[in-house]
């Protein structure tokens, strides 16, 4: 086998390979002989057909299979011989494929870049330091109480956050439509679960009031038959209730799994959950800093193929999050180009970091990660078994664990300084977008 290698620019390589005709013919003959032992052809007993007949019947197919197989094998051998590290599959360009002659082809592909990491001792990382204070726990309990409100009937006019129970009917051009009527339907003003015109019409109403109004469905409404249409509604109010935070009592504690309803037990459970959340927030801050600095201090030339594959994966991720199954509706690629480059670069950098630091996946850490994941479900043992029986899921867990080991290794080498912070700052608890 003859091989010639050419660098065609950047990371692209052109590998020309020549396979001797004798090697091709020898492999074709061997395969035809094997076929002849069992072939069933009309006019001949099984395995007794002359090789010339076998060649006439199967020769073209076998020749094609042999060429394809030899091209794959020779490409792999040539890559190893030239000590190349392809970034993806090659584009094959046939040069000479005539029967009886040497097979010649070119394989065009990109190689992975050589990664030389800047010393991680030069990285400067700020580690946020915070704890969970009593006021933090109080604020969390106040939020939990608001999330589970109690409703008390009032005689005043309905206002924002009140729950108004209504009977309603709706028509479009005088004709009722599916979902356009309901009885004893609770609506919380300001929750955004119904059309804004509907909510606005309920403001100021009291039990027994009636309202008639028009409301227009959004142009992108899920029901295409209603999208952009204006409906006429008739509403009868039967009850107005104001919402108040749940009282901090035994029943509230029991609703969070505190069997005896002890409020101190509830505070301890809430604090424990907050401390876990805080630890995760600190871990994410450190991870972000490490990855950001690795990316900034180790610029790489990236294989176009890997970047394009990552762009498509990001596009598909967006479709999945939006609940769209039609891959033809891919969003434009441009917004995903930089995130894709970052993903590819960090993948290469982290792989080199793991290799150079000689890191191996910690089985104990994998088990701990698996237990943590399962513990968040009501049936942890069943979930744990499901993960263990799914090879892809376990590989994902192992990859996450190995990444964390690499980040911890970097943090052990880098310049780490502590920065005072708070639970609310690190978790964004209690903050709203402007």
C-alpha cells in the first residue's frame, strides 16, 4: 500500500492511498471461493457451481464490497502510519477504480489540533464564600408560604392576585367555540393564565356581578383556529377571594414531609436544602470561572466539521426545548456559532487536561452522584436501577464526574482567593428580572 500525505490548509489533510490490484484480486477470489461452497444456483447442486459461474453471478457485487472494505481498512492503517488524529470521517475522492488495476483514492479530512495547555498555575479564581443565615431561612419560608396560599372570600371588589370564580361563555362571530365556556372556573388576576382582556374585565367585580367584553387571541395561539380571532365573552362572577400566605403552623410543616409538624424540624430541613443549593451554586461559579479562563488562555484552531456538528446539535436542542419535532424548522445557525466553537474548544481542552493530569473516573464519586440523582425522586431505588441499566445514562454521569475531578484538580493548582458573598447573591434568591 502506497500512501502520500498533503496538508491542504489549516487542519485539513489529503491522504492519497494506492492499493495493489493483486491485493484486491486476492480478496475477491477468497470471498468468491467461500460463496461457492454454499451457493444455490439453478442447474447446479448446492456448492457445486463452477467458480466461473460464481464469478459471473456474484463478481461485481463482491468486487464492490472488497473495494469498500479495503478502502476503510487502508484509511485506518494509513492514519496510524502517518500518526494522524482525524476529527471526523473522511470525504472519499476516487482516483482510479478500474477492475484489474491498482485502486487509488484520496481521503480528505480534518485533524484535531495539537493542544498545549497554558500552565493552570496562572489561572486566578475567586471562590465565593457564604453561609445560610437565619434571615435567609426566614425569607425562604416566607416564599414557600406564598407559594402555597390560602384563599379567603371577600366582599370588596376583585384586585390583583385575588382568585375570582366565574361561569363564562364565549363566541366568535356569534358561534360558540371549543373551550369557549366553563362553569365555576377559578382565575387568579395577574397570573397570566387567561387572556389579559379577560383578567382586566374581572378587576373590581364582586360576587353576583356580570361582565361582557371582547378579547383577542394571540396570533401564535396553539389552536390555529383561534389564532388572531376576537371573541365576545359573557361572564358571571360567583366568588371573590383574596390570597394570603399559608400560616406557619404544624399543617404547613407536615405538607413538607415533617411528620410530627415540628416547626424547628421544618427550619432544619429548609436550611439543609438551602445549604445544598448554596454548595451547588458555589460549584457552578467555580466551574464557570475555570472553563472561561481555560477557553480564554488556550486559543485553538478548530475543525470546521466538529463546529458544524455542534451548531446543529444546539439548533436541535432549541427545537426540543420548544417542543418542536420537525427538524426542518431549525432556527438560523448564526446565533449558535460562537457557543458551538466554545463547546468544541472546551471539549478538546478538557480532554487534554484529563490526559495530562492522568485523571481516572472515581467509581466512588460516580456512585455518590448516582445516589444524589436518585434521592431527588420518590422511588430512589427504582431510579437508581434504571440508571444502572442504561449505558448512555451512566456514561453521562461518568463524564460529569470526570469533568468535576478535572475542575477540582485545576482548583488545586490555580491561584484561588476567597470572595465574601451571600446566599441570595449566589442563588439569585428573591431577585426578579428588571
